[in-house]
């Protein structure tokens, strides 16, 4: 089973024609989900976990990354400090993948040595994986999806009174479509459901935690950042273009402390979910 998942994922990447072709077609705002960036104390251990889940591990410059449909997981950037904490306790409580069959996937992952926690309330269509650095990953099921595993959601915890505000912020900034996911308020962008739930416990920002930041790929990033500044959104790192490669990046944060990288890729090739 694990071999089949890895083989199908590799076929998907090769057929896309580029190592960066994990992203889905951008929305009208030019935005699609890009990556998670992890601070990890053990790159190899985490790489084995994500590869066992069905991702494709590879080197991208001096980065160790694992690619999935919908997201690239960055495990290492030069010499990061050890994470200051897991996702629980930060504004991003957990992240999520979706698979075609949770129980088949769980059996394959356990056979590969991955520790898997059961779903809540006896649910068979849900499971959890928690990495050694306390990145909490929810696993959900969609038997009709195209890929054996793909990116699904980023789950935020904020005070109840601010749920509508954070939903509107991501809709206005990234063109995400407001809606619901089960009992939660949510907003959808290509490759990701942004889920918002209430917490009475104070949270901290993501910077320095195991999930240091999330990343969105953006078309025409220079124009996009100018719109952000015109809307009063501060750039933590200004628009910066790599003249050698043509790629570009910038950083912002949301009002709740989520560190966000914005990337413009050169000649991206998109896949269909």
C-alpha cells in the first residue's frame, strides 16, 4: 500500500513537468496554497514520516522538502533554532491532509513505523499524526478525490468573538471563499480549507514554533504586495525578487500572529485536484 501511494504521487509529480507542480490553479486573486515551513530538531526523522504518509522527499537547494498535491512541506532551512513549541497553543492548532481511505492509509503508515492516533469519538474516517516536534496533523477521508493523499486544511484557534473577523480577513486578503466546514466557520482557497474555531485559551504566534509559517503562491507578487500596503497591511519582509531565477517573495502576518510567506514561482505548472 505504501509503495503504491508513493508511486502514484511520484507519477503525479513527473507528469506535471516540474518539481514545483504541487499547487492547484490559483483563484481570481491569483492565490493558491504553497507550503508549510517547519522548524524541526530532526530533519531525517520528519522526512521519513512525511514520505511514509505518501509525500515525495527531495532536495531543493539547501532545503529538505517533501511534496504533496496541494502543499510542499519544508523541513529545513540552513540552521534554524529548535522549535519553541508545537502547533497546539499557537494560533494554528493543527494542519490536515485528506486521503481516499483512512483505515487503509493508517494500516500502511503503522506498518511503516508511523505512530497514528485514532479519530475522535470512535470516528473511522479520521485519524491524527503528531510528529516528534509536536506538529499535529489531522487526517480526513474523501473516497472520491483524485490523489491518494493531498493537502486539506489549516485550522486556526481564535477567540469566539473574532471568528467572523479572521474569516473576513482571509477572504479580503487572499480571495478565499467564506463558508463552513462541518460545524466550523471556514474559507476556501485553492489547495486549502482555512478553518476557524473558538478557544478560550490565549494563543501565541507561529513564528519560532514547529510550524513557523504557512506559505501562499501568488501571481504577480509585486502588484499583490502593493495592494496589501495600500490596504494598510505591513510587510514584514518587502517584495524581494531573485534576479537570477525570476522568483520573488515577501512576508506578512495576520492580526492573530500567523506568519505568512508569499511566493511568486517562475512558469508554474498547476495540477487539477
